C-alpha cells in the first residue's frame, strides 16, 4: 500500500491531477485524494483533541 501511494505521489508531482488520472486511471486519483483528505482529518482531530485536553 505504501509503495502504491509513493508511486501515485510521484506521478502527481510530475504530471498533476490530470496526468495522474490519465496515466494510472481515475481510481488512482480518487485514492490519492482520499489519502490526503483522511490524513488531514486525522491531523485536525489530533490538534483539536490536544487543544480540548489543554483547555
């Protein structure tokens, strides 16, 4: 799984979203988008939880 995400990131950096969808298919673009969305939500939950614990 980690190697796939790394491959998707490399294609995204080189060719952007449109190139990612064209080279690896729309499924890869959706997976990468969801990966970053979930990663961001986890960070928000950690930061909000830490803020709530300190308050």
